[in-house]
């Protein structure tokens, strides 16, 4: 809460995007994990397994665990209490970087309000990796999260994003629930101009990784099956 004098430290700990890709996690993440006393995580079971795979000697039950999504007010209170007590806290989301299209933002905001030290750590972010590999404008871009599920509203959103691309050369980045990826791809190729460029970045960092940038007209001739594969979509010119 504002005005609190918290002396704790908050580490924002990235996790793997895909299973069995520990190679994408820098060694210094283990050093941060070792000094944490409390963990606030999106999924406790997954986080425990991830940390144990990073640091095999870790005694999981020696640490305090909180699920970010459960009883939000109580979790925030426990978070502030840990910081005020001078504890070192780790925040971990299910995949990628906490607070970037993943839970954790609420707690980081509370940490700043309480005057705690916040330390973001380097790790894989599917959004940034997709942008890096797309060949699209990395100086001017916008992440839009999920587009509407309703087909009419989804097409309107796609056309609005394409207009922004063509008018301002602003790369538009968005995602979809993996089991609706193919429907979204169909909507994109039906709605956008053939010359608009589309990058599909699926299963990033995994052996099955697919990152391709083509025009919408080219994608229309041959669409990949990305059903149930975690994917990032980017529109550019």
C-alpha cells in the first residue's frame, strides 16, 4: 500500500515458453532463485517443477508459496507483508516473463507503491522473440493481446489493426487461444489486403518452432496447421 516502507526485493523470474527448453534460461536465474524466500506464482505445481528442474538441490517445502490468481486481496496483503518483513520474493508466471501478457503486474505495481526494489531478469519472451524474427518494424509496434472471439468483431479488429499498419507502419502483434489459431488465421487471410505482411511464430524455442513472414496473399495459398500450438501473430507492411 502507498506509504509503506518495504525493504524486500522482488525478482521477476522468467520461465520456459515450452517444456524441456531449459537452455533458454540464463544461469543467473538460479542465483536469484537461491536467495528468494517467498514465491508468488501463476501455477504452483508448474512453478515448483520448473524451479526443481533448474536447481535440483532445492528443497521445495522450505519456501512459502502463493498462487497469484487466488483471493486477490489476500494475496496482495501477503505480498506486502513479505516485503515489509524484508523478505526476498520471486514472481513466476506460467510461461515467459511475468507481467508481460502474463500475471504479475498487480504485484509489481504494489511493490513500487510500497517502495520495494524490483529486479526484472532476462529470459524468453515469445512476444519479443517473434518481433525480433519477423523482419517487421521493431521501432514502432503495439501488442494487442487477444482479439475478439466473435467473428464479426474479430474481422473489424483485424481491419483496424491493418489500417494502423498501413497508415503508420506500426507492427501489430496479437495472440489467440491455441485451439482457435486456425480460425484466426482464416479470418486474417480473408480480411487483409494480399500485400499486407503476416508473420506466424508458433511453438517458439521448441524443436517444432515455426517462424515465417509472408504476404497475406502467399499465406492464403498455403496455410500451416497451428491448431493447439502457442502462436504469436504479427501484421506489418
